[in-house]
């Protein structure tokens, strides 16, 4: 009885994750050699813009806390924003 809300959210989460997996939402491939018949590097980067972000792994000298999550969300949101702008993100 006390877990109805949690169970509903978990079922939504699973459904959305299946859609993401089916549609390959978070999978991005580099351009193929057929797509890259461009010799000029500048033109290549204009046609296939990319964005890469990294975060340091948490230093495990203590427990994980909300600050670790906050750091990860900055990168997650930045990558999502750049993906919406049409860049190939990693």
C-alpha cells in the first residue's frame, strides 16, 4: 500500500527506458567513410558537429552525497542540450 507511487514511477521508468533502447536515443555513431568524402577538416566539423563532456569519478574517501549528483547533472544537461542542437555527443 505504501509503495503505490514508487511502483507507478518505476513502471513508467521501465517503459521509457524500453523506448530509448528501441529508438537508440543515447547511441551516436561517428560518420562513416561514405559520409566523409570531405577532405577539408573544417568542412567536416561544420557538417558533423560534435560535443564531448567528461566528469571526474567521485573520490571514494567517504560516502556519495548530493554534491556528486549535482556535478553529474551539469554534464548530463549540457550533453542533452548539445544533442538537441544537432551535435553528436559523448
